[in-house]
């Protein structure tokens, strides 16, 4: 299985939905643990990186800044 490249500010889809019903989360802090915030109810949770990577389904919107956007 290929490793997904995610970064701070990305909106990702998780394999299982949050209790509010959505499975879209925004990455708001990265390190050994990753803090994600539910797009639906704005609840945030701190998840160990290995657990986050095992539950990550796909990246929906990337926060990557291109050269054109930075100018």
C-alpha cells in the first residue's frame, strides 16, 4: 500500500465517521501525534501518527501552496 502524503491544513477523509456523522477532518497540528478537527462539529482530537495513518482513507483537499499562489 502506498503512503499518503498529507500536511498541515489538509482536509482528509477517514475510514470511519466521527459521531456527528461526517468523516472529513482537517489536520490542525502535526508531530509525533496529529491533532485533527472535525469539519462538521469542529471537535478536535489528538491521535498518534500510526493510528491516524491506519485510519486515513484519502486526502480530499490539500493545503499545498504553489508558486503562483505565493506571488
